C-alpha cells in the first residue's frame, strides 16, 4: 500500500477501506508518511468528500491513535459541548460552569484558534497562570471537585487529530464535513463524554457559510455520533455578526465574567410578545445561544425533562452566583491567579489603541463577522499559521450591534494592538466591515435556526 495511490484514489472520487484509512492516519502519526502527502490527501477529501461509512471509520481510527481518558470514580452521565467556530464565541467559558452548577459533569477538551475564529484554550490561557495541559488524573480530579475541567489535547490523546487539526488550518481544508466530523468526535469521545451538544454555526463568520452547509455538518455529526453509541444534539445558530461585545482572548474572558455575574448589566431576560423567553443587553445574543445549549445539556444529562426547564435552571445558576463561583474555583484548580485576573479586568490592554468611527447617521445594517475575525488575526488574537504566537491582550471591542441607532462620529469599534502596523491594518479592515442603513433595521431574528437531535 502506498500513500500516493491512496491520494490518487480519493482524488478520483473513490472510497477508502478501513485498512486504507488506517494506513494513512497511522502512518502520518508515526512519521512514516510525510506532511506534503497528507496535505494532498486532505485536499482530495475536501473536494471529493467521504461516505458515512468512511467518516465513521476515520473517527474510530483517530480515537484509536492514542489514549482514551477514563472518568472512573466520577458520577456521570458526562455531557460536553462543541462549537464549529465563530467570531467572539466565548460560549464554552460561560456554559461549562453554568451547566456544572446544575449537576451535569463536563469533561471539555477544546482547541486553539483556527483560521479567523478564536480558540477556547487561547482564551483560558490569557488568565494569568491558567493551565490547560492537564494529566488524565488531574482532569478527572478537577471534574470531581468543581463539575468541569478544561483541557487541550496531549500528545497521547488523539494524536492523529492534533496533527491533522494544525495541518487543516494551514492547507485551506478546514471546512470539509467529514474531516470536521472526525476531528470533533474523536476528541470528544476520547475525553469520556456520553452525550454531545453541538453549536453548528452558519453565516459569514462561520466555516459553514450557508444553512445548507451547516445542516450537512449537523447531520453528519449526529448520524456518526449515533452510530458510535452517543447521544447527540446539533443546534444550528447564526454567525453573521460577532457573538457578544469582545473579540480577543482576555477581552472575551472579561465578557465571560460580566455574563456570569449575578444581576449582570450585560444581559437581562425578558418576555417576548408571544410569552416566550427573550434577552436584552449587549451580550443578549451570546446568552441566547449559551442558554439554549445549556438547556439541551441538562436534558442530555438527565437533569431536566424539557429544554425550557433546562434553560430556567441555567438562569437560576447564573442568578444565584453558583455559576460564577464554579468558574472561579476552576481558575484556581487549573493554576490561575484569581486575584491577578480581577486586577487586570478593564486594564490589561495592548499599548496601541485605535477606533473606527461611524461616517454618518443611521442604523447598523450589517457587520461582517468574518472581517472582524480576520482583523483579530492581524492584531495577533489568532493565527495565520500554526506556529504564530497569540497575544492575549490584543483585541476588538464591538460597541454597536446590528439594529443599533448611531450618529456620525460614534465609536463603532475600539481595538488594541502591540504595534502601529497591525493596528492600522486591522482598522482598515474594520472600516469596511459594516453598513449603515438610512431607515430603522428590523429587530434581529432568533439566533437559533434549527435543531437536530439523536437522543
């Protein structure tokens, strides 16, 4: 068996056997197949796709490439959440302590920035001293003590995904549905989850640009996960504009703390005209997504019988302060300096600050989340290649959202950079990422587009 022949086979649209996939993946992990050949194979998969059977085989082979975390001694069922990637997406940082406070244990294995989107690990590691490099024993211990733990992939856990993940980011093959499915599910199953809730984003700021693409990925995730014996829910959410008010690692930690704070000014629950629950405030859309996912996690974790009941329990965990308390306990248990974290809130910023100003009166008609995400990459909040450093104290503050009334001269974006060059590059991109309408923009629709469940 030769890698070249298998690249040719997939390029021609043919199907791989399990043995062929094992040869490619295990050979790459072992260093026997060079990166350039795997890059060519990834591109062939990107264009030709995989059958459901190939995707299932790929996922299992990736899981078997390393160790699987055992969570013995901690009572389950274990439920985790995964986002397919968005701009300003700090949902996991709010969601994990909130759901843990409701009694559902969460083993969360997360990734780093990918393309124009931020990474949960990069955000957490902007907290002074915080470590996501946990041994399986320490991972299990922290879950037992506070209800959740946040870790990254070690070389021993799903090494195939760790290597392929970085390579996909630099070979323009991120959006492949079977590759995304194998990547996500292999990590989540290796961490010991019994159920998975997916936030499948769609829109300009997502990897899945259209609802049809997002639905294809959601269907692949739920079908493959069910085949592998797990409870799966995929929630399709909108990603036209940035999620929340902050884009950048420490800035997003600050917004997380604001949302976790009882009686927060960042968001308030309100009753819609139809009697359903709604939200208002600068972080309202962020919390709409977070609470919907939280409701599903409580249903999958057998702590609630309905989504509405689960959402109400999550709101109670936030209002009581229990969610914030668990976040703070987790920071300490994972090596973070809680006092230093709070000392830096509102103060820790890169030295160069510039603003983007509204050129006219009107209403914000649109904000291109992709452009905002790329501006963040230029600042150093993300990576253009996997060896790029990430700067924790750079980022973008989004001061107005779609539908907001603005006046000429209002500040729309405030950004922080380490150097003038990056600041100007990001400022130039942000200056063209929005539109201003002359008539009032209708109220933004629900963030939740569709839900696919396999429970």
